């Protein structure tokens, strides 16, 4: 038996795989299935990571190349429509397994607001001294730029071009920060943007920046 076949058998005999497989089947998603909305798992620890870390683990494991999906939009539509984020396994021992794993996971809606208050609500004057005029809190695009401001402007333009934005489109910006990207999209691409942030200070500046 080849090493890949042995690994596949090992995964399918794993309790974490079994739990994830049961939940995804409720949404009509098959692990390593043929449909464009089926996820293709590349790392055997993917299942345990997702059950321990929830949506954060799902997103970060995707960025780490642990799984792929041809149609992410359909995948997440199925997941959300089935309400999988609020569902638990059908067996009590599986529920206890997940509960035990998450005792050490501090991610929660309540803690998200605490992070916003203690990290971002320190005062916009502090961050304005650190960041570019658009108040971008992620790395710039330095392919041709020679200044921080230009690098951030080039990054915003690159994002919009990758999204293939057209006038009249609506964009949901989750984690919109101080509204720099939202303002750029609206001004230069004629789209309507809804921004979401966990910081009261960021919201205040973003609303003032995008007024009108």
C-alpha cells in the first residue's frame, strides 16, 4: 500500500475526521469529494485544528495550505445555510471532546470586543503617528513604491484590481480598520462599502472619513 493510501486510511480512522465529516455532510459537503464546493484536505491535522479553533482555525489553515476548495463562495454558502457554526456532533462523547479542546481556546465574541478596546481604542492620535495617512494597519506593496504612503496606495489599488471592482457593486469589508480601504474603493471605483470593526475609535474615524 502506498504512503498516500496509508495516510488516507489513518485520517479516516481519526475521531477528529469523523466529527468534521459528520458536520459537513449536513451541509452537503464531502471531504475530498468531486464537487467544486467540496474541500480538499492537504494536512492530516486539519480536522483537529478546526474543531479546536473554530472559524479562526478554518481560515488560518486555509492560508497555511492545509486545505483547498475550487468554489469557496459555494462552500461557505452551504456552511452558513446549514448553520454549522452553531451545531454540535450527534454523539455526547464527541461534544465533550470538542468542549475539552476549546477550554484552552480564548477566542469568543466577548473577547473580540475586549481586544478592540485594549488594542485599538488607545487613541487615534497614537496610530496616526505610526501609520500612513490612510491609516493602513497591514503591510504595503513595495514593488515600485519608495515611500510608505505610496506603498499603501499601491496596495489598495492592487486589492481593488484583484477584486475586479465595478461601479455599483457592494463590498463588505470585515475588519475595516479606520476606513482607508472603504474610502479608496468608494472614491476610485464607485462601489458601496459596508465596514465592520470591533473598535469604537476606528468606527468614529472611519465614519468621519467617509461622511457623504
